[in-house]
């Protein structure tokens, strides 16, 4: 009976460790990609144009 309990605990521990490793790797990659993502800069202010009459001589 003790062997079956030890086997069940070993299987549960290995599955838990694998799940923790996968979730930790996912969190690290997600944070890294969020950090290196290019930031959107605010839109530049519109340029005010002034009309000018052409000078001809």
C-alpha cells in the first residue's frame, strides 16, 4: 500500500512541477515580449500651414 501511495505522490509531484515550469516559462516570455514591444509614440501635433502669395517679378 505504501508503494502505491508513494507512486501516486511521485506522479502528482512531477505533474505539478511540470505545470509550474510551463506557467513560469510562459510568464517570463510574456513579460519579456511586453518589455521589448515598441511603444506607440503620441501623434505629432498638426503643422499649421500659412498660405503665401507667390512673388513674381
